[in-house]
């Protein structure tokens, strides 16, 4: 059920992302053609440059299409954690492209300012084209940003800001055209420098966020706190530690060590882990990969059990040491508990072996004395069971 829901959501997400990218591609192609042609006819060099800016938006839309196709594919043998990093990589590329566009606009503006190029008065055609560009790009921005926030897509958000940068650069062109028509020199150039710095900042911010995801930056503090609180509220969880989170495109992953009662059965401990996973997936929609490690003690504080022998070796050793002790046989059940750097032992005798509490205490001392020189072992408890 959960897998089918996630798959359906992934397909719907891919569909909406492609629609946004296709709409953006068509609009930017039209804008590029209109601005370059009208810029040439209307004697506006700035509008021609702005048309080239629209071509960079077209490239970013195609990049979104490519990344969306790959990012929403199901996990496979080569990508067992999914393909979300395609979206992160595309966001980084879009951030870099946005910053380069800002640098290009700024460089061109400063160069024109320093060279005192002769001002050519643009015509009304250039002004109308700039107005059309502002309206179209601002519409694209809001359309893209609404879908981006709905889908939690940094890639679409980066592309939306690319549309916004084109709208702002068209505003600069419009101001420049109007200013030039009124005889105010260098107005468009100064405004273009300011806008270019804004575009560079947006590109840097988006690129840096993507880079942090690529190096496995954790979720925000408030989200980590939410995850921690959800785990703490699961029945059977005593505490948690070593909670680690990371982002992967629009999804994220978490792994955590959960402390439970050391006397629980393996199956009950597993059920607590399943309950933790379900609680997180039902309350944090972007958590797609959760690993829960069940601990019988806080392994950050307790002495490590690493290096202690495993069951087959221990049981063989115990049967040899306890041979000849009354009621102990090959059929006697033994449970091992690895705690605080020691192996604690539960010995389960048949109910018919029970005589009295005093004899049980003597038997426990006898079992303990047989291991008194072996510091690998801790407490020994005796239980009885019916056949």
C-alpha cells in the first residue's frame, strides 16, 4: 500500500514538473524571439541582451525536464536509494547558471557605464516588448513557485527564480528605455548593476543549498526536533540517540538508534522499529528512507560489547563448563544478553527440575562459580518452564 502510494505520488510529481517545464519552455522561446526581433527593430541593445537572457531560461527549462525524468524514477540496483540527487544536481546547475547570468548582466552594464557608450533612443516597440516580457515572466514565476512549494522541489524553485530574474531584468530594460526617452543617461545601466547583484545572490543561495544536500547536510533543526519528538512518543521507546538525517532532492532519509527494554524479545523489538518507521512516514511526508536500529542500552555510554563471542561459540563453551551440574543437559535452553560489555545468561530448566528457592539459589551459585575466572560473563538468572 505505502509503496503504491509513493509510486503514484512520484508519477504525479513527475507529470506536474514536466508541465511546468514545458509551459516555461514555450513561453521563453516566444519571449526570446519577440525581444531579439523587437530589440533590433526598436533600437534597444538592452532588449536584445534580455532576449538572450530568455534563451538561458529556455536552457534551464530543458534541464528541468531532463532532471525530472531521472529524479522521479523508482530505485534500482544501481541506485538503491532512488534518483533524488538528479534534482539536487540540477538545482546546483541552475544556481550556477543564474549566478552567471547575473554576472553577465552586471559586467555588460558596468562596461557600458565606464565606456560612456553613445545612447540610442529606443522606440515604443521596444517598450511594449519589455512590458510583455515583464508580465509573461512574472506569471511564469508565480505559476512555477506555487507548484514548486506544493511539490517541495528546490529545482523548480530555482527555475522559478530564473523566471523572476528575467522579469526583473526586463523591468531594468523598461526603466532604461523610458529613462533614455526622457533624456536621463545611465539610468538603465545603474539599475542593471543593482539587479545583477540580486540575481547573483539568488543563484548563490540556491546553488549553496543544493551543494549542502550533495554533501548530506541534515534537515533543519525544527524538522529534526519534530522527528525526535515523534520517535519519543512511540510506545516502548525509552529514548533515542545517534539520530542522523539527510536530504535527497525533494525527499529525505533518517537513521536512528532507539533504546528499548533489554528484556524484550527480538520480535517485539522489531515491532517497535516498525512502529517508529510508520509513525515517521505518516507524519513527515518527505521522509522516504528510515532505518531504525534497536538498542538494549545506550551504546554511546555503556561499555562496548564488540569482540565478545557469538552464540554458537558461547553455548558450546557453557555446555562444557556446566557439564555434570544437576538438571543441566543438551536440551536446557540458554538465552544470551549482551549488555554493558558482558554476556548475561538466562538458563531455562524444565519445570520438573524445580525443588525450592534455596536449591535454585545454590544452583545459580554453582553455575556462576564455574565461570568465575571468565570476565566475559555477567549475571546468571535461572527460570523454569513447563514441557
